[in-house]
C-alpha cells in the first residue's frame, strides 16, 4: 500500500514540491506542471506530455533534453484540467507550435482537446495526439478506442526527440503518429494499487492468479489466469504482442519490459531472459531495450511488454541522447540555454468581475452556501464513491469530487467577496472545479456550472422558468462536451430525468424549489438503475461486464449533490 504521505488530499502537490526541489537542475514548476529549466529556443516545435500523477517516471520525470519540453501534472489517476494543460503549453511555446500528447483516456482527451482550442484561439499552433497501444482494451478493428499505457513512453520519446532534432510541428506530429501506429502493449497485474490514505487496494487479484489486460489507473484486468512461471508469462506477453504486428513492419524493434511499481527489477530481468530469447527466435533484432519502471501505477504489482516496430527514422529517435530527471541515454551536448525560475512565468491576471445588482449578489450567496454544503457532502462520501468507481474504473471519483467541490467552494467565496453576481460566482466555481478535480467528471461539472451561470446572469432574481432553462443549458453543455448518450452509464443517466422532471413541474405551475425537491428522488432512483447498464464510454468500458450490478459513481454523486442543494434551501427557506 501507499504508506508515506502527509494529507492524502495534497499528495500530488507535496510530491511535486519534492520533485522540483530534487531536480532543480532539470525542471522548474509552472501553474499546472513542470517545464525545462532552460528557456525554449525561439521557433522550436515543442512537446508537452501529461496525465494524472501516480505513474512516475511518467510524466514529469521525462522533462529534459531529448525528451519532453513540459509535463502537465494532474491529481492521482486524474486528468489535469484544460487550464493546466494550456498553462504548461504557453510556458514552453516560442513560436514553433506545441504538440500535446497523453494516453487515450476520456478525461485527458477532453481536457487536452479543450486546451488545444484555447491555445489556437490565442494564435498558438497546437495539436493533440492520444496514445492507443493497449491491445487488451479494444479489438483490432477499434484501435482508436484502445487505452494508452506503457506505449506512452515510446511515442513521447520519439516525438520529443524529433522536436529536439529540429523538426517543425508538422514533422513532430507525423513522427508521434508513426510511433503510435507502430506500438503495441500487453500487461498483467498480480495485485492492485492503493491510493494514499486508503486502507484497501482499488482491486484485488485472487491468490494464485493474475489479471491480464490491466490499466495503469488502478483498473483491474479484463480476464483472470492462473499465476504462471516467469518463462510462461514471457511466452504469454510475447505471443500476445507479436500477434498484433502492424502490417508492413520490419524486424527491428524497440522493446520495454515495464514494471508497474511493486515488481522488483530482479524479477523483471528473469522475465526478460525469456522475452529476449523468444523475440530473437522470431527473427527480431531488439534495439536498446528498456527493462525497469517507466510508466507505473502507484504500488501495483505487475508488468507489461511494449514493442515498437522501427523504421530508420523511429530508430534514430528511439536511440537519440536524452537527459531528464528519470531517463538518461548517451551523451547530451552541454546546455547553453538561459535558465529560468518559476517567477519567470507570471500567473494570468484575475478576470474583471462583471457588474451585478444586489438581488443577484444575494442569490450568489446562496450559490456559495450550496457549494459549501456540497463540499461537506462529498468529503463524507469520498470512500463510498471511490469503492463504487473502483469496480470497473480507477477509483478516483470520490477524490475528484472532494477536490472539485472544495475548489469550487473557495472560488465561489472569493467571487462573492468581490461582489460577484449569480452568473459570475457559478462561472468561477465551474472553472475551479474543472481545474482542481481534473478527469472527465471535473470538466463536465465545470462546463455545466458555467453554462448554468451564463443563463442566470448577474442581474435580478431568476424566475422559475429561468432556473429550469439554466438546468437545461447545463445539461446541453455537458452532453455537447462529453459526447455520451443516455444509457451509456454516466452521470447523464441521472441528470436527464432530474432536469426533465424540473422542467415538467415548472411548466405545470410549480415553483422551481418545489420542482427541484420533488425531482430529487427521480435522480436518486435513476442513479441506482444505472447498475443494470453496461458502460459504453470512459475507462470502465473495457470492463463493462464487471460493472453490471454496480451503479455509476458519477450518477450517484450527482444525485447526492441535487439532494444536498434541496436540503439546504428547504432548511434556509430560500
């Protein structure tokens, strides 16, 4: 289990402080992550990698010459926010454009995609690439749905080396796509990982067995097998990966035998003995293999095998010199670039607060009180939501909701103190929720609150119809951004009937408070009915069958939130 921490809620921030201090020769912190300690040369194409923490050396450990220009760092197993990704990209960009790249997870795709939109709106040429190397997470005819696991490393490495060699952004993107197309990974787990402060792992593996097809965010494998010998495991991994050889590939390969956090290097070398022999027997030449921990999952016991089929260009980038906190290869020329400190990257100035009237400011104070109540409710429900989410996901939903609601509460209080109206307070809360919660649900909650605030505005007291319309606007923003549909086993399956019930009641003459209160049970019942569904999107999709019988964590937390707000205005008589 993860034993060393201070406050589990600040584990990522504490980790990052220590990492930056220990590696100040290489990196400097910026809002949202880390960048190289030396300034980017003018006109250089840059590469920003990222994702949730818990995977070290990925992602901050590979920032440096020959590798990434910057890394966006999210909470444990949780996507960083779009604001964080854009912040790191701005810090490294010097006119040559930026490629942002992550594993293929819904939250990362959503947040980094939004960051690209923000950057392009600012005149920065930004691209995004999702890594899809995990052969166990989707069939061959659905490669775009596959997760990114240890193959992140080969893709990030080649794209970054191309950028450092002087390729323009088009070339860097092309190399990254080529590396992704040439990379396949298969992994196994012997035991689950434990979040800081938690007593139980996110999943368990039956004694004498192993899980095949694990994720790197605490997701269990897709099938269970008897525990093999090292040689038998090597055979299983080699046969599985080679069966997916990309069409037209050659016989020179880059190979990673990756430890997931608790499997000793000595054990990996025992497995590698057979892996390397089997690869040679198949006629392959292994180029600069890596055996060790490169993309981990906290303290998970297990390993994965990654193969990238090489052409001349990919081999040159795979073997290029690199010098980063956690990965060094060859001899890198002396760095003569100008060093910079965290003070060199100024935080964006606070936005000007739109004018509001006293009626709207009074409503805004109720919004802030509601968010305070939500933060307290989510703190109490964190473990419950984590357990629900861990059945077929990564177990981070409770932690994300705690951090999101806490940040939203703080931002709302600050906006109220600056005389913000209803819309401004909701927008500030939504931005903070998305930034601090990370992940898919954080972005969606942030978008929904912002859309609700935009509809309610900053003047007057919204009438019943306006509240119903605002809820629908929040729902529309969520569906537009998330791309999920009813029946996909997401928070939509609770939100849709809730909003529909409020709209129907208001249209029938009820005031919005009564309509909201009456719709609470509708949302709760709908959330529980998601237990019958199979997830069709997100990290739980590869483990759909395991999810049946357990409700969706996002739907459950949403039902808790609408119930908490109803309790508050009933208590206050608002």
